[in-house]
């Protein structure tokens, strides 16, 4: 593994977006989850992670790459690998984000790391984000995006993981006992369309079946990594009497449209995530095969 040099503090690639956090996107997200959109309104705290519905920046059509994302080299580094996936990250909430108020999103590239997996080269880009209201941090976040080589000819008939999953397979720390709670969510094509619209995500793997299957080698349309993370966060919050303040998660394998996602949670075993203070709960999203697609730790 090798890591590129991160520029000096004054030279880091950064950007700042501002937005008025109107209730509309949050209400639409409640509708996507099949809940009453009127349950959230101006002045309410925004659930952790739901800032992903805001700070959307329009992009000229000529600045879009073949995959539907903005071309690299402006903010995201100019990585020479075609396939992009959400690999994991961390969310921390020092204080709630208030709906109806102005907010600022400060972002910077923290690191660029390259390694070789079973499917070839992988480049991991870690992006730091801070959401502020009144100059006070409300959300501190790290996102890890992975770029991968083109799909091999055999990938289209495989499970779609390309041999590495979204962030590399791992199995340590999974509780062996029965979960304390479990539920199921079915992502339909409408679900993926709505979430793409809500997050201003033009990535074609979520709506363009020929592109996802023929160009990127997946067996079908992919469920957004951020959507899976929000499903886990939402379920964890509803099954926990205390507000969720921290969430660490790893994407391990893709999930696909029209295939039910099983969500489950329970107390984490000691040292489950191998880093930081001991989290209180572990939450997982399972593919129909029973494989863990995403694992998270909730504090």
C-alpha cells in the first residue's frame, strides 16, 4: 500500500458550500422510508447523516464524466481508474443540525491511498466534511471513496463484487448471537430514483441498467452506499432510546435493486471494530445470500 503526499495545510484541496436547510428534502426522505413526511418540520433536529440531502451544487452538462459524476481534477483528485464506489466512513455529531436555518459545509481531501486487491488496483480517497451552523460544528465526517479498475469480462456474471467488495471483505467483530432487532427494506427502482434525486447523485450504476451491467459488470442496478448507511442509522435510532451521536461504517459488498435488505442490530463484542473507544451497538445490512453488505458501529 502506498499513500500519496497530502499537501500542506494552506495548499489542501478544499471547497465550501452553503445552504438553507429547508424541511422539504428531509420530508421527502421520510416519504421514501414510507413514513409521514409531516413528522419533521422547521426547527426540528436533522437526523444524523441527512445533511447528505443538502448542499447540492449544480454542474454544467459538459463537466459530467461518462459515469454521471462531475469530472475529476476540480475537487476530487484525477484518479485514472473508471469505477467509483462508496467504501465507508465516520459521522460524529457534536450538536444537532437545526432544520430551517442556514448552514455551511466545509470539505477537503484528506488523503489518497493506493493498494492492489484481488481485482487489481484500488485507490481510496478520504474526504473530510464539517457541517457548521453559526460557526459551530454540528457534524464532523470522513468519507472514503474507492476507485477501481474496469470490470473483467467474467464480472458481469459474478456477484458484482469484483473480488474485493466495496472496501475489501472482512468478518471480524460480528456478533455470533441472535440480533436484538431485525427488519427488512426492499429497494425498488423508484427508491433508487428518488434517492438519486434527493442527493443530486448522477452516478449511472443506480438508474442505467445497460450501463451498470455492460459497462461496469454488475448483475443489476446498485443500491446507493449512502442509502444503506442511512437505513442502518434510521433503524438504529428507532431501536435505541438515546440519540445516535457517532456512526462508523464499512461497505463490504454491493446490494441490488428489488432484492430485500435485512437490517439487524445488537450489542457489539469487545474490540469489534478494532479502533477507538468501545462502541455500544453494531448494526449490519445483509444481502439475500446472507452476506454482510455493510457493517456499522453506533455510539
